[in-house]
C-alpha cells in the first residue's frame, strides 16, 4: 500500500509545509500560540516591537488578548492581507514547499526537551462532542460559544499555522521517537532560538517513502493498541488548541456542506464534488503530535480556590459526594507529599484554619470527578465563587486568606489519561496544563488552505 494511503487510514495526511526563505530571521518569524498571555497586553506589544517589519507569524494570527477589541475587523483584514502578501511569489517570504512531515525537537527555557511530529490531521476523523468514538477526541470540554469568533479568522483564510498539539498514547515510543532517530541523521530543515527566552527548536523533514511507511506502520500498531472495547481506535487526544481544532472542523464542515448542497440533484456534479472534497486542503489541519510519555512533556495540575466558604463546609460536602475519609496533616510539605503519592487520589484543603486531606477511593483522574461536584456546590451556595490557579505556592498563599479555601489537586497520571477520556469523555474545563506558558507551541510551519 502507498504509505500516504496507509497514513490516511489512520487520520493523517502528508502536508506541503511552507517555511520562510533562509534569509529571514526565524527568531522573529516564530511567535508563541495566540491563546497565551491573554491578560498581558504588554507581552504582545513587546513581541510586536521585536518583530518590527520582518516577516512573522505574528501577522498571520490574532492574539486572543485582542479578540474582543473594537478593532477586531481591522485586525482580521490585516491578517488576510498579510497572508496574501506572504504567499505572493514575488514577496520572497516563503521557500519552495516541503512535502512531508516534520520531526521537531524543542528545548524549553526549563531545560526540558520535547519531541514532536508535525502532520496534517483529517478533520473528518475528529469530534469534540462528549461520547465521541472518533479516532481524534477532545481532552477537555469545548465551549461552543468560543468557536464562532474564531471561525471569522479561519473562514476563507488562504493560510494556516498551527498551535494544536495532539497527544498519542505510545509508552513504547514507536512513533515520534523512532521517527526522530532516522530524521536526525539528516540535515535539519531549520533551527532557531525562540524569543523571548523560550529556548530553541529544530526541525527535520520526514518525507521519503521509507520514512512515511514506518510512520504508517507505527500508527497502525497504535490504532490496534488503543482501541475502545468495541474495536474503534482512539488514536489522538487534543492536548492543546482544542478550540482551534474545533474551529477548523466547523469551517470545514460548513464548506463541505455548501459544496454538497450546490451539487445536489446532479449526479455528475455530485461525483466530482466528492472527489474534490476528498483532497481539499481545508479538510485537514496542521498539528504537532507529541507522545504522552515524552519525558519533556509535563502535565501540571490546575488547582482551585473557592471564596466565600470554609474548609469544613467544603470538605464535608466533597466527602459526602465523593466518598472517602478526611484527615488533618501537620504542614505544607506533608500535604504536598500526600497529594502527589502515586496510586492514590487525594485532594488537599488549605485554609486559614489548617490543612486537611480527602482520601478518595476512586482511581480515575481526580479532576474528572471533582469539577462536577464543585459546580454543584457553587450552585447550592450563593455568594461562593471559584478561581483556577497554577502552582502550589499560589495555593498556600491564597489558602491563607480568611475568606478562601484552596484545593490542592494531585498530578495528572499519564497511565490513566487515555482510559479516562475513552470511558468518560472529555475532562472538565481547566483540568490540566501541558507545561508552563513559555513551553507552549510556537507558530512556525505554515500550509495553504484555499
């Protein structure tokens, strides 16, 4: 079987990757995902000043900090103009397309090295809705209201650049690492520092028939190893960029349905329309595939803090709903150690009145059970509010306030990650963070859409 056909059976396609000409400064071309630093306009102003007039992916995306601004229409028009200008052969922005996947190695500012594989994913194989049995599924609940504004950006856009990261459940490292071992023997496609102070990234082409055949074989093995009880494969879980992928699917569904409607009633037109749709670039979205078990990929819990309640009231409610036992602990070190102990599911309560733990008997991912109960608690207790926080230091700082109770959540267990989503569907909002903000994906590779 042709390796491209074999990839297609497992929801992937080989894209035509667009990269800047060698003369351009990649450190100014590459910018961080638009959904980072959403409360920090100064960050994005500094990025814009650093980029200046150089070709940059900053001109191809709308940072979400500006998403609700009054000048959004003007910003969208400027993005379309930049896309068209960059694609013009006379502009000298893009080199000749590279037909292939791209193996990448990202060294972050924290000294962690993460490997990935850039490919095009079939949007017809993705479904974000709860209960989905598609090969590509969401990891967290999708907020439907967030999709239409993003559709304005993608609808009819001639170009895309990805910040979507798909997780693959590959404890034996059959896909990304094995592909990289071959790719790294060749000259790199690109290598650049990532500014400001966010490490570096290097990419290698994965384009020969032999390379692609090995990727296809690994995918087939993973599809078999990661099948639901009914045999349907669960190949990829959306780790980052779920709303971006949901937007890409919504735009594709809209375009596909309009083409089918126009051809309806004319068999000859309908056949040609289906053939064109099958190979249309907008059917796919560019993504980076990362192994769940990559040593450089950290899963950080997102903790909770509730205002307007007490530790006694909250812990008693959670114990009643979740079961288990409550016990006190002497200090911060003890509560962090207990919550992080492998093979357990524990929630820590930090308040001005002391520290305590809820030992839960359920081995499922903690947040998958906790958030629905917290939502009920908030609904039943008027005047109580919630916020989502990163880092244990912030948990102890906020928990010391007289009007707050901070909840320390355990680390996300990778071994149960796919099983929990496969059996229970997407996790609640704010379930986990893949690394620190500066470790998120940087825009770099591009691909034509229309």
